[in-house]
C-alpha cells in the first residue's frame, strides 16, 4: 500500500511565555491510502495537534512530514494552502459552516475557491448533498438544520474537492449517539466504497472500535497502534 502520510520524528513544542510545552514527542506514523484510522487518547494528549499537522494547519517544530511523497516541511505558506485545498478535507466537531450561506453554498465553497464556475460547482454540490442523503435541504441555512444534518453538510464540503485524505476531529462529539453513528456510517461507507483515506480523532470508544486501525496517543507519544 502506498504511504499517503509519512511522519518521522515529529516534535511539536508550544511556546507560552517562559514555559515550553511538548505537545508531540517524536511521533512516527505511516498511513496508507484507503485506511480508516482512529486516533484516541485522553484530553490534552496531543490528538488535535497531530491532526492539525497532518492537515497542514500547523507546522511541526521538527521532524519530517511527507504527504503523498511531497516533503511539506520545505514548502512556503502559499504552497501549503494550495496543497491543503487540493489534498485535505476537514471535518470538525463544531461543523464550522458559514451561517449566512445555505447548505449548497457552504458545500461548494472549496470549488469556488478553486475558481470553478458557479453553475458547475452547484451541480457537483447537489450531487454531493444527494450522496449524503440531504439534497432536499439544499436551501436551508445551518440554523435551520439539526446537528447531524449540519455535519453531513460539513462532510459534503470536505469531500467535494475529492481530497486524498479526510481528517475529522471529534466529528461526532456534539451529536447524540444515534446521529453520531449515522455520521460514522457515512465515513465507513466512504472508506469501503470509495477507498477514501480517513483519520478520525475521537473520545468515543464506540466510534474508534469501528475503525480498522486505532492509534493511541498519550502525553504526545504514540503508545499503541493496533489493527482491529
Ligand atoms: N495553540 C496552543 N498553544 C499552547 N498550547 C497548546 C496549543 N494547542 C494545544 N496546546 C497544548 O498542547 C497539548 C495537546 O493539545 P491538543 O489540543 O492536541 O490535545 P487533544 O488530545 O486534542 O485534547 P482534547 O481531547 O481535549 O481535544 C495540551 O496540553 C494543550 O494544552
Ligand atoms: Mg482535540
């Protein structure tokens, strides 16, 4: 299997005043194309820091990160945002939908960024909403949708640019367990059917045990890495 994510010796130190905080302590992690991986660990263990580095939202203090063969440490901020936009789809606990835009407009944002024409973007957006089973809600604003529906919109937005990797930080964290499971079912289907590479950070053991691979982080280190 091709390594799509290859982290070697990643260290992240947050500098706050005179105190340095070692958030990631020599992380080595290889993720292959098509894997469904959970990252688990207690609060403050470094899960989001790790995911943000994988997603090019943050830079490591040291170490080497290759994303589909590209050594991203050497890239400028502009080059990083281009790669992030092309290769990464993010989903967060609090959805981060734009409140003034309807579902369809939110979903097509990444395409509009890329310069795709409105009409073509909307056709893609409707197809993606259909895939998520919420095409009838296309004109709803986020405040007019349930949490689960909003997370589907966020997932549609993450997927529309056909990213190589989907990164989800507590995607079910603000949903009740039934709705959370429905969102997890979508991840599983995307992974099974489309061979999407997906990394899910979660506190919820019920969610992590549905992932083929489970990586546990403790105090900034990977302490176990198991295949279910
Ligand atoms: N921007 C920052 N500046 C300083 N310290 C930070 C920053 N972001 C995170 N930290 C610290 O780094 C450590 C790891 O944080 P991180 O957010 O990665 O944990 P987490 O595992 O995602 O926790 P949670 O489950 O609560 O979301 C924590 O001690 C946190 O306080
Ligand atoms: Mg976190």
